[in-house]
């Protein structure tokens, strides 16, 4: 609420909201996202492997303990989809991928409901579509480099602008999961033990049940 050493202008709620839903534009939803994933994003901003001038400055002023506390606070927030209309047309890339271009289905990592599969693959549901599109552009330009396997870099560079727009609009409108269980990766020990830290490789298990066509 105060911004701590980053000052009042760096207070989390000014962009991400008191409810953690984001501002509907450039600031993403944080509520209900895995605590370990959120912590790693703050670490990436502080290290400069994820580019955003304001977030780099804020994360750099937070101690490692503060980053975990902020992440745990938002991870514990409840999140439910906002009332809205039906889903936009489903891009085939989201559920089928494109083997000819070496593109895995988005759902293989981010879930058919946009819920995210495992702590390394964040939910896409409830994020502003413009934010999702902007992240793909950041991956494409190597302004975001916190994926050890460089999977998102390769994917983003094989998508057309129209595909990015369609995938972002669809994923943002998905219903997601109401709650995601806390991960072992919330702790540094858990992160070291895991095979991946922030990669988006396909998970070991199957994807979730298909979403309904309305939210």
C-alpha cells in the first residue's frame, strides 16, 4: 500500500488494484497466481532479464524477503472471472499448435481453461488481452529473457501479428480455475529442486477439461 523504499508512486495497488485484478490495460492480474511464479518475476525484473522501467526500479528496491511477502499476499487473493460475454473464436493454434512450424498448443502449458499447468506456466485467463500481446512482443524482441529454455522466444518469433492478437483475445477471456494450489516453488529450496525455474515446456500430465463457451 505504501510502496516501501520505492515510494508511494511504487505502491503495488496503484496499478494492480486492491483486488489484484490489474488495471485492464498494461498492469496484469496478480490475484491467485502461484506465489513462486510471482516471486520469480520480481527477481527477473530486479536482475534485468525482464524489461519494464517502473517494475525494474520497484523490484530492485525490494529485498528478497519483501518480494516473497508481496508475492504471497497476491497469491492468496481470491480470483473469479469477471462477468462478460461468450468467448471469441477459438484459434486452432491454442488447442492444436502447428507442428509444421514447431509450435506446441498453447493449452499444453497454459491449460484449456487458461488456468496454467504447473507453477512454471502462468494462467492466462483474466489477463488483459493487450498485456498478453505485449508480453509476446517482449519475448520476440528479447526484452523478456527469463525462460531458460528460450521456448517463448522461439514461439513468439513464429507467430504473425494477427495470430498474436487472436490468441491474446481468446486466452484472456477463458474462465481459468477459481483457485490454484500453492506450489513448492514458493520457497528457494523448492525452486532449486524443480527441473525448470520458469520454462514453458509441455507438462508431464494431461491438460484440464475443456472450458464452457461462456464466462
